[in-house]
């Protein structure tokens, strides 16, 4: 199954309201970065055991480890979780930046070093979320 089909199946497998919100976010992220590489991570390890929530990845970001190795990952990620939706923004050096810059303006969201988590799009300021996503794409290009 190709990545587009995996993403479509993942989004359509969500409860209706969450699926509608995830589809809207999927389209928004693709609008922000139309030529970005798409990825789908099913949340399973090499043995097929579920170790994380499945997620959709957009763009390409290299994670550099202390031992000198690196791993290709996504710049922005989108995932359903038990309480709502998570948007991951990778590549931001200052782990307090998202919370300090966007946290108070977002609405009903929890913001950590690289994750913005919320129950539904109606609970947050979508323009602020879009600004945070745009910032994440810009930072990971540096």
C-alpha cells in the first residue's frame, strides 16, 4: 500500500470528529509545504509490536545523535492519541520556544518542547497552530 493510501486509511479509521480535524490538518500542512516528503509510521517496531501511536510525517529532518550518527525523520508530524491530536514540530533548538511563543495564544492545548496536543481543532486558535507549524518548517531548514 502506498503512503497516500496508508494516510487516508489512518485518518478514516479515526472517530468521525477526530478524522475530520486530522484531514483538515493534513491538508493545511500540505498547503504550507506542498512539495514536502510524506511519511507514514505505523507505530510498530521491527518485530511488529506496537510501540507508539501511528503518525503522519511531513518533510525531512536529520536527527543528529551524540555518538555522531544521524537518522532521517520528519519535520512536522501529525498523530491521533487517546485524548485528541498531537502535532509534532521537530528541529527547534530551544525546547521552551513553542510553549513561550505559542502556548498562551493557542487555547486549550498542552505544549511541550516539540509537541502541541489538543482535543479538537475547535478548542484552539488554528491560525496560531499554523504559525507554529510554519516556524517549525523554517527552523528545520537552517
